[in-house]
C-alpha cells in the first residue's frame, strides 16, 4: 500500500467474494489487501503499513467481526482505523466501533461510495499524515 492511495484491508473468509471485492476496488482506484479472517487482519496490520480503513466480514472462522472489534478496541493505534462491516446475516443497530455497514450481496457503487465517504469523515489525522492521504483520503471539509 503506497502513499496517496485509498488503501483498504479486506477481511473476508469466502475466497470468491474476497477476490471479487479486491478486483472491483482496484477498478475504482482503491488498493485492496486481502486476508481470510480477523486474526490475519490483526497480524498484517501489526507487521507493517496500516490501511486507510478495514472492510470486515462479520461471520468468519478463527476470528469473526465481533472478536476483531474487541481486539481492535484494546489497541490505541488500531482502534482509530475506521471499520466498515459487510454481512448477509448481521445488521448492527448502533455500534460506535463500526463506521458503516453494507449488506451482502454488495452493490459495487455503494461500496465505493461508502469507502470514500468513510475515508473523508473518519480517517484519523495520524493516519492521513502517515499515508500522505491527499488523494484517496482527502481531509474533511
């Protein structure tokens, strides 16, 4: 993930969905890094460059969305990275840890719109500065 790009970490256990989302995002100028579950997402973030945001499936093996959000809340650095949840079964009513929710099946135009809007409104200053987010994560107006 390079500077000046909207970089999204996609945590999705279904291989076909994970790869399709990554390819669709790339067609819209969004860099997607993919992992198969919440634990892999935590491990990847711990290893290096943080994403602009996390697109998180709710139902996954090893570590599901709920467990990921709990682990995320325990980390001062990680807890500031915006999370967009996607699910066919879970629809959060009000959860302050989730910046947006997308029901499955995903509508591509809605996905791209939500990711860009979440980046503009929820990307923390430290992450904007770290990533040089002048293109993908414009500063809130």
